[in-house]
């Protein structure tokens, strides 16, 4: 069965690298805890308000 999981993270100026590392850690932890063996896709998108980047959304599509 194909499933989709969404992860989000706020982005703060000068801290984007740390926030992306934390987002990666969250996704990897989810994969390990749920024993996911097949990832179909990973897609990142930024959220935007008034022209400024406010956060990132990572969508993970996987099979159980």
C-alpha cells in the first residue's frame, strides 16, 4: 500500500542549514521507526507569505 507522510519545519534566517539537518533527522527517524523499506519519492517545497520564505514542507511517498 502506498502512503504519504508530510513533515514541516520553520525556516529562520541564518539557521536554514540546521533546520534542514533536523528535518532530515525527522524523516530518517520516521523511516527507521516504521521499518519503511521502499521510498517512492521525496519532495521539498517552501511556503511563502508576502514574498518571504517562511518554512519548508517535505512530502515522503513510501510503501509499507
